[in-house]
C-alpha cells in the first residue's frame, strides 16, 4: 500500500461519526447481554489458547530487522505494530493432556517452519520481552520516531500498514505517545515506541459465562506472582538512556514492558492501560468495555459469523487495553465463548516456558475458584501493589498473599509453594497425571528454586560486564547476543532452565 493510499484510508477512518458508532455499540451490548444470560457463551470444557509475539533480528549481527510483508504472509504469521514484529495465534484447545500437548506442538511446528524460511533471508525470530539492538546504521531513537506527513496525515515510517495504528497518531486520543521510564524518555508523534515490546498472552475460557467475574478476580490476585516469574525486559536500547551505567543498574526495573505500554498509550486523565478493578457481575464486564472510549471508531460491515453481530463492540474491545481483560466472541453460536485474556507477560526464552505459563494460569483458574481459596478476599489494592512490585523487582518483590488457611504472608517460598500446588490440582482436575503436571510446571518451579528469571539472567550479565569496565552499550549488546545464541539452541525444544 502506498503512503497516499494509507493516508486516504486513515482520513476515511477519522471521518466516522462517533455518535453513530457509539449507538451501534449500545445496540449490540443489549443483544450480547441477552445471549450471555441465555447460556450461549457457556461451554462445559475449559478451553485455552495462546498469542505469541516475536521480533526479527539479523542472523549475523543480532540487529533488529524489518520483516518483508510477503515473507510474513508466507510463513503464516500475522503483522503486529512494527515492521519487525510477527505474531502467532494458536488454535483453541481443551485444557487437557492432549489439548496442552497440541498447543505446544502447534507452536513448535509453525515456529520451526517459519525459522527455516526467515533464515534463508538472513534473519531469525526472537522470543523476548524487548529488543535492544536497533537496525544496522540506525539508532533506536531514529527507528522509533521516524515519520512522514502525507496529505496532512502523520504516518510512522516503520509501522505496519494498519489503518487503526496510524490513525491513533491523528486523533484527539489524548495519549502523549511518549516513552517514560527510569532514565529514559522519548517523545514520538506516533505509537511506535510501543513496538519495543513483545509478549505472550494466554487465554482461558470459563465454562460458564456467569462465573467470569469470580475467575477474573482470582486472575487479578495471581497476576503479581506470575509477572514476577516471567520478567524479561530489564533493558532498553542503550541510546535511549540519559544516565550513567551505575544509575541505570541501580534503578533498573525487571519488567520495563509494563511501563512502556502505560506511558505511551495512556491519556493523563483517562488511563486505558492499567490494572483493572474487580468485576461485580457479567453485565458490568460488558458495560465497562462498551463505556471505554474507542480510540479510532470505525463503522463495521455486518458479516456472516456469529460474533459479527457484535462487531462494533468487538472493535471497542480492541482498544480496551487492561492488563487482564474479558473477551466475548466466537465465529459460530456453538463456538461462542467468554474468556480471560492475560496480557502482562513478556515473551519468554523458549516455547516450553511460554506453554508453561499457559498451563500455570489455566491450572490456577481451575483450582482456586473450585476450592474457594481465600485469595478471593485479598484486597484489590494489595493485588495491584503486588503487580507493580513484581514488574519492578521480579522474584525479589515483596508481595502479600492470603494462604489457604486465611493467613497473610509475604514469604515468597510459601506463596509459590501454594500456587504450584493449586496449579497441579487444577491440571489434575482436567485429567493430567503427575508426570504431565511436572512437565509443564517444573520449568517455572525451577526459576523459584534458583531465584533466577530471564530478566535476572540479563541483568547479571550486563552488571558483570560493566563491573569489568565494558562500556554500557557494548555490555547490553553482548548480553543480547548471548541471549539470542542460547535461544537458537533451545527455542523450539529446550527450556530456560537449560541456560542456568
């Protein structure tokens, strides 16, 4: 698509009557609620799925690479925000021995085939939380801020040709589109700084839509501990920093992805990327999404699939950027589902680690509500504090938990011992045996035992290099090279614990 064609489509999107769009959302909400309460979105099977984002890097230099659109289509991946991004979505599967096995096999099969193709182009796909090495001959600053004005429309040079993404920079949305983190600041006129980060997003379908608020509440309570285990983005590209290495290392959050998303996309007076509040009812879940300001309202053609009946509501949901959010969709009435999308986890070093988080979350969602675990009564404010503490400090964070006996504890060993017991219980309830539970949960349990996360692995390598007198930029890039080299050996079949 040419720049002029893209600009024309952006202008057309911006001309949509917001009042008409909002009226269509309101009409669809009533129909959606009726279907929810009629049981249309219920399914006795627990279903799981996974969204998995990657970035492309040069196979020789480890520098960021733009993925040709023809190549992205050929390997069957979807475009994401940046030209360097690629996303995979798995087929929904039952939460069972065969369902989890199928999910992992699907990711491995697609990724293995994709890696073979991109390698012929001199590239590789990296599973990570944030890239740190910009394209050869460019800085991260220039790559993230490069844009042009075409017929009065601001277009990011290195952004995919998605009308919605480009339109965000040309609305009165209110977000600064500026990156803010410890010792880092970057002003941009588009949302491109958000393309620094990549994630995995597990999905868990609740058997009964009416039970979604309960599962959602538990998902918020475990968010902090899961993020603490997953942290994987302690460093930005070095040219974005404005301090000396000692200050950077002293104030380095373990999971910068949280702050990137919030600082770039949040209007000052109306945060959209945030830790969500508990839900009192199923209707409230729908109403919150509908009431959230749609960044780029676009009138939708009514298609033939079941969820096309709620097309404008689903479009609004697309910019409902809470860290944990409910999802209501399904291409057919029989496939209609209500699920929880768990969004705060960064990309992981290997496929097995990624599927481990899917199994961990799903096991907890099965066990905690069924056992009526007292964590349900943990104050929302405490769960929120746990979440941001985990992003800052990883496994070193002080988090508060209510044990199965109703006792408060901040002891990490106690918290994780109980969480893994319940995850095992939930997986066993879905038919997995002890050996299968071990296969999925051991990679994460070993992180706790070793007190080592991917972010801590990265941090220690950089800190050790700086202590030996290596310049900070070189230290970060050496770490990134080592990360990609280790991943090349373990991504499809190995595990992060093979690294430590």
